[in-house]
């Protein structure tokens, strides 16, 4: 084992003390202004830092509707059940309005590519609020759509809407055709309406 020189030990100790002192000074500085602080010059209560407040009446806010985890899981399971009835091995993904994955289920025996494909189909469906089979047809007029990151323009994705607005997407991959994938995704959407 190599010994550390006296100079290295002193330098290391000085750095540690300086770091501790900086942390203590920062903590004291942070506590110097309290909610009940009084201005030294006027004796009046010091101005409180401006707090960002936003209430329901604020025109800078918007509300959005999202599926619960329970609802997303129900839809995903209904999708897998529909595929199983037809002896298909698929994966299903449910994403929220922002394209974030809520739940993904990989069916028994589903191929390794199915997991990621299902997520991309769900993301694509919610992004354009349309089944991915319809979106695939749009590639004829706008072939660059396929270059948008995270999208997959193959049949198998279905949007979930509430009052006409997209709130989620269900994507399915692994069946021998996109039409079957999309049929199973629609079964998941239908389960949410029961």
C-alpha cells in the first residue's frame, strides 16, 4: 500500500475544510431571509420573494385529461386477451397524451421487436389522433413523416379520445399483419368504453 505524502494530506484536508465552510455559509445565507424578516432600514416587514401563483382562473393554464394507470392496464389486458383468442403473440403499449408510456405488456411468446414497435405505434396514434393504418396512407403525400423520431407508420396503433381530443394511444405489434395488430388495439379502446 502506498503512503500519501504529508503535503498531499494537508492539501486534501484544506480542500475538505473549505468545502464544509462553503456549505455552512450557504446554509446560513439561505436562512438569513425568513418569512418574518424585517427590513433593517425601515423596520417594516421585508418584501417577500414573488411567488408564482396560478389558479383555475389564470389564463396561462390549461387542463388535460389523462388515463389512470388502472384504465391503461385494463385496456392493455383487453388487448392481450383479444390477441390470445386468435392465438396471436403480441406486445401492447399504452401511452398518455404526451406520448409517455403508462403501461406495456409483453404477451407470452411475443417477438423481441414487438415491445418497441408497440410503443412507437401508440405514440404515433396519439400524436396525430388517428389510427396508424390511416397515417401510413398519408406517407404517399408526405413521405418525410416517417422521419419524425419515435414514430412508426404501420397499422397497429389506435388513439383513445375523450370529448374528441386524444388522451392516450394504444399500440400493438407482433401479429402477422398490421390489420390484426390494429384490431387488437381497437379491442383495448373498446374496453375503456365499458
